[in-house]
């Protein structure tokens, strides 16, 4: 059994503008940098074996603030990137609909097999995420690891742990710079504390007692 602490990167400019970031990038806001620094302090006293990160700058810079405090080397893995949204990357919802209303409607239908041109389908993305997370869990069996990644990677782990269908609306939010606790044992998942942002003073923990 491996304990995984999954972390969404700090707040970015495009987060505040509600744009589809995908595999494009947007700089951390001043608040996002502060959130990343607070993550480092939160994890100062937590024993963990390895620090992994998506190679996209917003995640890498968040991980760097953790590494500066904990002393871990950052292990980059491009498989931890956000879902690719194809032609919609960089756009907000109004711009997406204006760009191509038919494709936008199909994209928003939550069809697991549908990918916007140039992008990934929910099913393909879920398979990518589950494969890399289970590979890392197997690599660190019996240990705890920290993974700095993106919102929909957290979503994929949540669905793996709860059995929530890809078509279903997720009932919990994706919180920037939060800790999200999971256990994985040979492909069997369970979820612990979700949306833990006590270090930010936000009081937004959604469920769990942090014992995982």
C-alpha cells in the first residue's frame, strides 16, 4: 500500500480568468506563489519518500517551493500534465462557444469518448492518469509520496477511488494548493482527506480526517 498526497498547483492568472489551461501555461499569481510557499511550510514536518511534479511550469514552480523547504529533488513526469483540451486551450467558456458552438456543445456533453480536435477524451485522459499514478504507487510500495499536478489529475484519482463515472459531475471542488490524500494498493484505491487547505487558512477541507 502506498500513500499519495496529490496537490493541485498554486493559483494562476488563467485560473482567475476561468480559462482552459490544459497543456498551455499561465503564470502563478502573487497569491499562487504565496500558496506554494505555504505548501512548503505545511510539508516541512511530513515524512515522504519522493516529490513528483508535472513538467508544466505552474506545477513545477509550485513543487520548487516545496523542495526548497523539504530538501527533496523534484522528479518531473510529463504524464502528470493536465488534460489536453485541443482547440479550446487558452479560451474561456464564452470564447469556446463563439469559436465553434457545435464542438463546444459536444465537448460540454461529458461524453467520455469525445475529444475536441487536437485534444484528449475524458476516457483517454483517465487511463493516462490512472496508469502513471499506479506506476508511481508500485514504485514506492509502503511509502508516502507527494505529487504536484493539475486539477483534472486530482479528479481522475477521485474517480478511481470512489467509482464515480466519467459522465457524472464531481460533487467536490478542485482547490488550488490543497492536499488530497489517497491510498493505492495494487490498483485498489481509497480516498482520505480531500481539499485540505488548512495551511492557507481557507477552511475548505471537504471530507476526511487526514489519517490517510
